[in-house]
């Protein structure tokens, strides 16, 4: 019997373009044991009172489900090389 667990990993970045006039870049990763809908998208700039419940529910998953994880890394100055 195969007892391996399958995880879905979703990655996203903010302000990753060289000429977007933003100094900071953020890389985010969500690991979950269930698949998200193909059209799933969460954009914090698009939160509205009508969608607040779904956003709260999505964030709550990471506190309730032990196998789900959220990680983020902020690069304070994306113009600087990590290797110097």
C-alpha cells in the first residue's frame, strides 16, 4: 500500500521586475495537502467587503491544518547581488 502524501506547492513573487521602481522584492510559497482551484487567486489589493470572508477562511487554513505552510522571504534591496 502506498502511503505517500502528495503536496501542492504554489509560488508567487512581488515587485520582481528590474525597472518597477520598487526596491523590495517578496517571494512567497504556499504548501498544501489539497489542490486549489485552477483559477484560484488571492490579491491583497483586491480585498473588498464582499470577499473578506473568503480571505479570512484562506488565511485560517494555515493555522488549522498542520500540513499546510506559508513562507515568505523579503529581499530588502533586490538590486544588490546576494553573492558578493
